[in-house]
C-alpha cells in the first residue's frame, strides 16, 4: 500500500509533544502535514505552541476535551469523530503521535489509512518500566464498550507492534530499542550573550498523586530555602502555590525557557524531584540538573532515578542537604 507519499498526519496532546513535533517538522520541512491538537486544559502555553505548529502545516484542528467521566468521554469521542476525524483525508503516508494509550489518538489511527506509524516521546512515560507504555493496559468493561461503540479498533500492544520508527529526545532511552532514533530537541546554533550569572531554578510538578511527606508544601518550601533557589517554575496542574521564592511566569514550557536563559549567557542549576523536563535539558552546555530524593522516593522511583543518573542528573539526598546547611551555619 502506497498512500499519499508526502502527506502526513501529526497528533499532539501537550505543549512538549508540540515542541517535539516542531523538531520533526524542521527535519522534514518539504512534506505536507495535517495537525491535530487534543487539549485537556487549554492555556497560554497551548496557544503558543499550537500557533507555532499551525504556521507550518497545511491544515490544523484543535479539539478541547471537556468530559470528566466515562459517559461524558463517550460523547466527547463522538463529537471528535464527527467534527475532526471525519473531515481528515483518509489516506496518509506517515502518522506521527506520542500518546499510544489515548482514545482520541487511537480513534484517529482506527479510521485513517497510512503507510507508517511513527511515534515520539511523551516525557518520562516512555522511560519508566512500569508505565503504561511498557506494560499492557487493563481496561474495564465500560471503557472497552465505549471504545467499540465509537469505532476504536486498536490498542497499545497493536500500535507498538506496528510502529515503524520512534523519535526520542533521550539518548539512553531503551523504549522500542531497535526502532528508536535520537531527535535533538533544540537548535542551539545561535550567538550567546556574555554573562556569567548562575541562576538556580526548582522545577515543579503535580505531586498530589503521590503520598510522600517530602512532597508536602511545607517540605517543598523548606527544600527551596536550604538550596538557596532563585526561582520556582510551576507545572500548570500543580494544586499548591509556592510563595517562598519568586515564581516564573512565562508562556514557554520549561525546556524552551532554559534555552532562552542560555542564549543570554547564563549558567543554570536546575533542581526537581523527578520531572521529565529536567531530563531534556540535562545534557545542555552550562546546565546542571539535580534531583532531590529521600529514602522513600528513591526506593519507589528507583528505575526512573537510575535513568536520571545515566542521563547526567545528580541525585541529591535530602539528609545531605540538611547536613551541609547545618555545617555552613555553624
């Protein structure tokens, strides 16, 4: 089957996915693209990266998911199918996507014809052995019925078996080994300003799903203090507001913001718990990344932190930070 040799479909769910998609577009700029952005919470960051992609493709669609339960999701999928999927060309050469478990992605893959499935990273989900990307998903009866009714005929294992190539932004990524190709996320070929200032940034993330004492707001504020952090970069889905240090307000996602600082000649020290965004900048010149851990989080995320260390991230134990702080005050 040889379908639409230079016409491709690209599907994104997050600003990071759109940043990666932008790198793919730069690499294959002579081809034609249709772009779908599936959004679970539209904000300024989505707007920035959607428009960046929109300027480079022949057609684009934006679908905002509004449902909060399974029945609502059923009607969301029907609206998406009617208003977007049915309006797509039915034949493409390559279909690019990241979220293999997402029903909106799966519905598009079940509907259009294509020569190749090409995937790309979705943060640390591709790295962690226990994530949905690396083990079968056990869906309930209602989810399976909804999938069948709306016309979804593929699942994660079906997709993984048929992926032709996987673009990864992590050099040591073992996900789909043999099919993976490293994709540089940034073009750093620019003239840097001369500046020797070191900026310390703590990279936040939504932590309410994890019941570890180290992630409590009071403990996070304490960690920022003993690390002498200059700025806090929040995640859009964080529920707790950090007030002890200045919060960075920008439309750019973290990776793009760091490159902006590097262009100004700054040295950047990044601290985080386990954000994948820190991994994507860990190997950039003039960037040092450290992950703050304690015994509980180190044991729980051991495989992930092993990958962090392989990628040049230094693990900083909370007890050691306390001890150094105490000694410096003596």
